[in-house]
C-alpha cells in the first residue's frame, strides 16, 4: 500500500464503482469471475503510478 499513487477524484470514483461491482458479484458465490474488474482497477493504478513518476 505504501507504493500506491495519489489518485485523482475521478480515479477514486472509478475504483469505488469497480469495487462495488466486485462485491456485488461476490455475493453471487465463491466461484464468480472477478478478474476482468480486477484488471481494470490495476490499469487505473498503473496509469496513476506512471503519472506520478513523470
């Protein structure tokens, strides 16, 4: 967590929506596919990290 970048308000909102969707899917059961949403969150964090190093 210490290496997580500062997120813009728009990025925070996107991550919050995606986490909410992951939670909603998890309610359906243990064997639900979440990888697509996890990748989207990872991409948002990667872009923020790149922005922070430039």
